DNA sequence: CGGTTCTTGCAACCCGTTTGCAATCATGTG
DNA sequence: CACATGATTGCAAACGGGTTGCAAGAACCG
C-alpha cells in the first residue's frame, strides 16, 4: 500500500544474485573468499526468507563449523552483504541484501507454524520523522514485524513448531 | 499523530496504580499474594519505562531469587497484569498494564545510552487489517520499536552502556 | 489451627551466541 | 610459481538470558 519507507522500487527478493558478484563484493571489502563463505552465500542466495545460523549450518550439511557460520554472518552483516532480522524467537535471521537496496522491510510470521511472509509495505516516512523531531532523536530507524495465524493453521492443520506471539 | 491502534484514550504511563488494586487483581485470578509478588509489583508501579528481570531483581535489592523474578513475571504476564516488550537487546522487558488498557504501545530507544522514550503513536489499524486480508492471516498483531540517537548522546556526552542498532 | 496447594530458593540445565587458541588457508609479493 | 603473513577456521570452553526439578516454606480455605 504505502511506498516501503522510500526505497524498494522492485521486489528485491525475487532477484537471485550470482555468486561471483557476491564474492566480488567480499573482495572489494578486503575479505577473503573462503569455502565456508561461498557456501553460506550460496545457501542464502537461493532462499527468499530469512535464515537462522542454525538453518544455514544445517543447509550446509556439515560444510563448516557452526561457530564459523556465526562469525561469517557477523562479517557479512558488517560488510553489508547481509541484513539481520529479529522475528521474536530467540534466534537471529539473515537475508541477502542487494547493492542498490538496503534491505529494509518487514515480515508476517505465523505464530503456529513459523511460516514467514515477506512484507514490502511500511508506514509513511513522515511518521518516523515526526517522532524523531518531537523527541530530538537523530539517525532514527525502526524494526517492525507482524504476527498472526496463517490460513492453513487457522484451518486446523497444525504442523511444525510454533513461535511466540 | 495517529490514534494509537484504536486504544489509548489516556497516557496510561502517568497513572500509578495503588498496590492493593494490583494484588486484588492477583487474587481475582486465584494467585497468592506473596512477598516477592508484592515487591515486584511495587517496583514496577513506580517505573514508567519497561524493566528487565535483572533490573527488577536489582531494584529488589536481594529481596528474592532471580528465578522467582522470572517465574513471577511469567505469571503476571499470564494474568494480564504485565506486558512483555522486546527492545532488541537479548533481554525481555516488562511494564505494568492497567485493567482498561491492553498496554499496546511502542518505544524509541537510544542506541548509545539505552534511554527509552515511551511512544503512544502507531500507524492506522487499516494498514494491519489490509495486510491480514491480503495474506489470509488471522489474529494479526505487530511489534514495532524505534531506534536512534538521543539529543544528549548526539551532543557527545556518551554515558552508560549501549544497545544494538 | 491444620491441611492442601501454591510458591520459593537453590542448583543444575538449556540454547543461542561468543571467544581463546592452535592449525590452516587465501592472498599479494617477489 | 613458491613464500611469508595475516585472515580464517575448527574445536572446545565460556557466556548470558532464561527455564526447571526438587525439597522446604508460605498462603489460603474451612
Ligand atoms: Mn525478508
Ligand atoms: Mn512502554
Ligand atoms: Zn501457520
Ligand atoms: Zn542516548
């Protein structure tokens, strides 16, 4: 409905960035292109919803140590290749970010089956700006996630594990 | 600016509920009025911003075990005396809730000094409703928190501990 | 007042995440 | 293309918020 916070001319999630482009970005930030890093990026580029460290580690199938996954996602976040999300359960999630897009967007999470729907909409930026002015805050940003029960779960077919409200 | 999600006729945070009223609410939910519970409620009623378990435990000054604080906040949340918030650092925060108000609101957090400003504004409910319809989700709700740098921190006087972005 | 049931304190434990350390590897330099 | 060197990895131990089993200690009811 609204323009997603100013950015988002295109649905970034449909794009699948080539792996070489990603590793190039790594090099440009003087980070080494290692096996684990390529593997992690490759896992991420073929997923459209945010993945946890554990998810990624599992998808890697014994490809590298869990600690390495944690360290690398931290690094990737630092270099801006990846964006961190907090969907309310205790675990951080990550999504690849395109160079032209800062990746700001939101999610709609099913509290029963943990299904995640990508949301591009956002409230108008004036809202946030007015808050910033009113309270004299600088460099303001926000974090917004939606929760509910997806149609399948509402219909009764509970399946996997739940999430908090 | 906007009507805060439909509720919030009054700035609930300015009210300081009498302790007896709170313990009465406990009894009405057939929960025992114990020392630790009164102490916790008393700490909460004289604070306007959300407190973590650790905060409360500290404010209690060795009044009761930390595990008891955790258990009681869980209980208090369950009976609707308290509302849980997630300000992005790993720790849950709690605020007292008035009987007429469900406590839904948001916060503006300084990423440098952790100052928390209470925010009553919210985007119009139609926004959320349209999302629910579009994705066929039921019982939809949201979690929204703002982050930025408060004027004091922006001016240079960094003081206590920071928070994530 | 006495019994029943709820609560508490304590210590052990869970889970996501971080970290120290020695071994290994990616890179640029010659 | 071989090397030196600092970045990166694997492993295991440590962390921090939070939970839990258990026996002792209250609330509350009659
Ligand atoms: Mn997403
Ligand atoms: Mn608040
Ligand atoms: Zn679902
Ligand atoms: Zn500040």
